[in-house]
């Protein structure tokens, strides 16, 4: 499955410690292969989201970071890298708002061939 990303995700990813960044990239690989079938400890619905966001949970949730995404057409769109909710409730909530704003502005129906960037 194709992964697309909002351009601000690269900066957010750079702010993550290297070890966690590697875990995020591994989890994104699972998302690319499994797409919407990725479940269990690796992905869950974001209850605070009104737009159907999901959170990618690196290391099956044993990582301090989450990646917010949603399927748009045939692609999974990566919208934000945020702190884990129980460790930073305010940071997570702000990340959900950012991700929903980015999703609302995401171009529908346009081809977007940007691969996920190297950190």
C-alpha cells in the first residue's frame, strides 16, 4: 500500500530521538505492507478524532511516540508524529488537532507520489 505524508511530518520526525525514529520507520513499513489490515498492538483508532484518524504504535505501543494517519483513497496518509497520550496528554491532543487540520487540507483526488523521506 502506498504511504503518503504531510510535509511537516519530516520536521516532526527529526525531533524524535534516533532509537524511536528507527522504531517509527519499522512501524511505517508494516503499515505500507498491511495497510488497513494492520491491527492489534500496532494500530488503533484515535478516540479524540472526529475525522477517523488512527495511531500507529511503534514497538506495539512500547514507544513514546505515535504516528497519526488515515487512509485517503488508495493511500495511507501520514499526518503527524506526536507524543504518546499517557506520557504527554496535551501534546497528543495538540497533535490530533494538527493532524485533522492537515487532513482537511489534504488534496483529494490528486496524484501525490512523495515517498516517505529519509530522516
